C-alpha cells in the first residue's frame, strides 16, 4: 500500500532539460510547498512533485531569474541584467497555479550596465544596479529614494528583508554591508580572495542570518 507524500520529507522531482517544453536548459529554479518553479528561455512553469505541469506564464524581455520576496507564497521574477522594458513581476503560487499580483517596469535600470538585484518587501520594492540602489513603490514610476554606489562596485545582493545590501568591489577582499535606509556602511567583512581575480560574489542565506 502506498502512502501519501510526506510534506516534511524532501521530494525528488526529475525533469529532462532536453524536453522541448523547456525550449532550453532551465535558467533558474526554486521550490515552494513541494512544487517546482522553472524559468526557461520563454516561460515560467510551475510543476507538481509528480512532474505534472500546473501552470505556464510567457516570459517577457530578456533572460529572467528569481529574486526574494517577503510575501508568503510569492515569487519575484525579474531580468538578469539591466535594460529598458524588462519588468519585475510578483506572482502568487496557489493551488490553481500562478496569479500575477504586481508588475512594474524598471526605469532605474535603463542605460545601466553590470549586475542587478531586487527584493520585494511588505513596505515596497528594492532595486540595485552596480552604480545605485533604490526603494520604490510598485504603483509609482519614480523611486521614493535612491543612493549612489561606488564605481568599483561589482556584485550586490539585498538581504531577504531588504534592510541591508551586501556589496563587493573590484580589487578588494572585503564586503560592505550597507543600510538601505540611508546608504551608510554598517559593517565591513573580510573575505578570502585575491584582488587581481576580479571580485567576490555575495549572497544571503535563508532568513538573512548568513552571508556567503
């Protein structure tokens, strides 16, 4: 007799990236409540743990990736690089599929180059590029506030709650932690690496308690 899946036990889902429904290898993946969200070249697809396709949403703009959201059962989808016309979209994952809750174009990213990062919080939306970060309202075109970053900035990553921004610089073996309220440096961390190698990649762990 087979038993029902145990939600507390890790589930294994096997998907073949050569499947024509992907249109290419998966660009980004995340899981939620035993379901798998996959970004392919053209679509955002929600799969069940049994490998059944539950929902499919056409992609817009260029390549996409997932960014953090503090809202329960939600995922933030946005561009991997700056450029005009690439929106950020907030989806709620429901039993019936995917529901688009919010969408915002990103004029802050126009004419920018380099890395970007974003996080959706209960207060609003944070967006960062290699030369600035901004706090925005989903419904407004102009940022509520923005702060410049140094020209040596290479990688940026918001904490899950949006209160801090980790920044690495070209030619440095330290990581700066900035307050997103006013842009001040609240902490500086030393890390292994060689300045000539380029830069250190930063990322926050789940809950924002660890930085990798």
